[in-house]
């Protein structure tokens, strides 16, 4: 039955490989179960309710991706968009979280229409192949940068970022950073020796080392500064809390709407979500060699539709925009090639509702080595960029370098598209530019002016 549904042999994979890939993806994404409730609670939402909504929306998104598109791409409420939801829409703009959920729900409906009418697929296919390679490399740098920050190896400084001082706050920040380095070495050595599941083993090994450090007093708990116990413990978790957010996007009595603001907020969600998703699909699909000779992704419409359905479903459940996660690349690195990997990830998110204390105990310094190493795997696509054609290579470079430095996949794509159109137009190579690329470039320029 699994063979018929997911075509494992055709994709040169096995049940075991897909299971390890799905578990690995989940382990690198599990942090969202702790981070998303923490961020959205700033809008006044109940933390337990958001955790439930996060897990359920991830389950729905992963299952949609698996059954509609048969791809190993996992979905969950995205970072960045949840911060915009909580701190901008509900914070500085002063709207209720019910209002913000309605905006997310409408955004999802618009995406469903765009997916069914081939608009999002056309945008994906309009992006030049060399630029797609740049997107893949840029995402690699971006997630590696995220990993370095999660490990506290890279910290804030007067020069924006710098390496951590291992001896300062050694029992919290320092030991975590050191364990992350050890975890990265474990993953690298196992990968070099072709050990299956090297990334997952590295995550678990780093976590276990952390527990040992806690038991011996080397790692110390400092809850005030975000350093919690690494040993799972069950607390009073209310599984019925979902009632507080479910369907609240339709609670119009709590929604005081300004139409102009509502449209602006929807547009902001649309731009970021659309190009974050497209960028992630390009990067992860390129790493898995799923793009055809023309740089197109088969079944892209189904993949985008799954993403759109998950967004609206997540809003009904009570969470910000659900999107395709770049951490899916960790599962792809472990050999995941079909929707079975997404099914495993989705089921683990569903199970996490009942075992939330276990999964949320996995420290960020344990998953950070996985992100850093997957970043290495993804930047290998830089060798596929044609540096002999500077009108192709320069926009690809600007795209890949802007993603980590601007801390946004969508911003990198925006810079890449604008620079591609401008450079090729001025250099007399306008025949290479498709009409849709012109439209996208203009839209991105307008976005910077008005949003």
C-alpha cells in the first residue's frame, strides 16, 4: 500500500529511509512547538491553545503535502510571520488576535485561488534556473546562520554579530555553544563515514550530552534567561485549551476592522508567505534533485495548494501562517524523497500534543548542529551557478547573500528578481526577461515603497 501511494522504488528510497528522514525533519522543527506559543502569547493568546494549534496545523499541512504532492516537505507555523502577527498587527497596530487570525484565514483562501489558477506555479517557473540555484545556496547560508544563533555560537555585538565568549556565562551559554560544536563534529564525522541517520544521531547525542552536563552541574538551569531543564518532565497541560482559539477568526464581535489596514496586513502576509514558500520549495527541491532540466518542479501546483490549505486551516485552529519549512532540507539530506517522510513528520507533530514536554525539552543547541550542517549541504549548489555569464551570476549572488544578511528568504528573492531584471535590461539582454519577471520586479519595488 505504501509503495502504491508514495512510489518508493520509483524515487529510489525505502520505508526506513523515509522514516528516518521524517523523524529528522521533526527533530529540527520541534522547536516551533515552544517558540510559536511564546511569540503569539504576546498578542494575548493562550499558550497551551497555541501549542495545540501549532501541532495540529503542522499535522494537517504535512498530510496535505504528502497526499496531494507526494513530497518530503514539512509544514508548520512560520517564524517571522508569527512575529509580524504578534508584535506588529496585535502590538503596534493594536488589533485583536482574532482580527489577525481572520487576515491569515483570508490570505490562505487567496492562496488557494492563486494555486488553482496556476498563478503561483507560473511565478515559480518564471524564476530563471541560475537564480533558483542562488536561492538554494542562500537558504543554506540562512539556515546555517540560524543554527549558529540557536547554538549561541554567534551573538549580538557592536559589530552586529560576533563569536560567543565561551568562558562568560559558561554554565548556560558557554556550555551550550560548546556542545553544539561537539554535535556538529559528530554529524560531520558520521556523514563522512556514510552512517545513515547521521543528522538525527547528532541531535540525540548532543541532547544526551546536555542531560549529562545538567546532572553533573556543568549545565545550570536559568529559566529567567531562557535556559531550561534538559530532562523531560510532565506538567499540567490542558488538552482542551484549543477551545480558546478554535474558530475565533470568525468571532466578528471581537473584530474591530479597518478595511484599509486589513488589506495592507493581508498583502504583507501574502508577499512574505508566497516568496518564503517558493524559496523553500526551490531550495529543498534543488537539493533533492527534484527539479527537471528546465528548473521546474513537477506537481508544484499540488505542493502550493497543500501550503495554502494549511494556512487557512491553521487560522481556524488558532495560529499564524502555516508554511513550508526550510528545515525539511534536513530530512532530504537523510534521503527523504516522498510524502511518506512528511507523513512521519506530521504524525510526530500529532503525537507531540500528548508528549509536548518531551519534544519541547530538546534544546536549541542540540538541533543547531543539524541546521549548520544542512547549510553546508545546500551551499554545494554554488558550483552549479554559471559564473561565466555575469548577467546570471550577479543576481544569483545578490540573492544568496541577502538572505542571511537581511534575515529573510523572501527579501533575498526580491533582491534577486529586481537585480536580474535591471541588470539584463540595461545590458541589452531583455529577450531573456519574461513578462512575469517584469511584473514581479515592479511588485517588489512597490512593496518596498508602500509596505
